């Protein structure tokens, strides 16, 4: 099992999207690591009364910080209000043809993102069955380079399949990279859902030292998985937050 020094999780980034206009979303954690959009975002009503969010275009809209939000060779947690919008998804599905994932939040390395928080097609029964089902998902990458690493990429995904009935609904998703426990987790608290996948014993943790991206991910030296929907706030923690802390965060964010 991969180990890490246990510490109390600390807030290192908070972007509640409270501005309502403009390209700059302030980091309200006190670290000054603001998100900056590459073009004028479309501002929308957010997930809770009086809150706001921004709507992507599913084609490359990007918001990025100037420096990393979390150190990814240590335990960390990322929470985000997200929404998949029916007007940006295919009329008969959610993923564009040939796609395997959509990413709302990622941080970049040189060649890959160390993590991808969003949705992913999960192949039931193992590789080669062709039986794919879409789930809320938190992926972590073992290396920043060739895909042929010492171990496979790890996908922690929700227990409940995602369907088009959830389009246009705000959902809080929380990805937890827990090196002490040797697992990756996904929480979907307002769906009372979660998932956990162990990290291999020889998991090679590494640090992605580029900015945090909202709206897409970095894979094989290019941007991918563009998010077809809206983002209503993002929070980053150094350390693995517990189930109780996830529940407390969900309650606080839902009630303002």
C-alpha cells in the first residue's frame, strides 16, 4: 500500500464564482490563485439560491490558475458543483461519439493531468467486453509521460450509472486522493452515492506542477474531455477529506 503522512486537510483554493461577470474568478482561500478564463464566460444561475456559475461550450472553453492548486504527490481533495447541459450534449446520449470521458476539473503536468474529475465510460466486466456505462468519475494517473506505466490508471467511479435524466441538474462531486489509505474515491453526496478504487501497491505518485483547469483536461500533450455544461464553484484541499467532512461540506454549500 502507498503511504502518506496523515495530516488535517486544509483549504488551499476556493473559487465560488461569486463575481457574476468578467473573466477573473477570485480565489477566496487567501492564496490569491485566481482562475482566469480564456474568453468571456457565459454566467448562469448557480446550484443554490443566489449563487452563480459559468457555462462552458463543450469545445474548448478553459479557465486556469497561474500556479498549481494542490501538490499531487501528496493526498488531496477536489470538490466542484457541476452540471451537464442538454443543449451541449448529443441528443441521443451524453458523450460525443468516440469519447470516453468528460472532465470538469483537472490539474496539468507536462504530458498528462495527474487527476481528472468528471464522468467516464466504465467497461463492465473488464477490458474487452465492450459493455460501457457512464458514471461520475475521479481518475488518477500513475505517470506524466508515456501511457505505458508500471501500473494502470485508476478510476474511482460512482455506484449508480449516469443517465440523461440527470442532464441540467446541478451535482456536487468530490474526488479524494488518499495516499495513506492507498485509494482514490469519488463522492456524489446529493445523490447519496460514492465509489472507491485501491491504488496498486507500487503506485508511483508524482506532482503535476502546472495550473488547475476548469472545463477540460490535459492528456498526451493536448487538451481533451471538454466539459459540455456548467461549473458552479470549485474547492481544493491538501489532504484527504473524510466522509463526515464531505457531508459537512455538502450541507454547508447547499444551505449557503
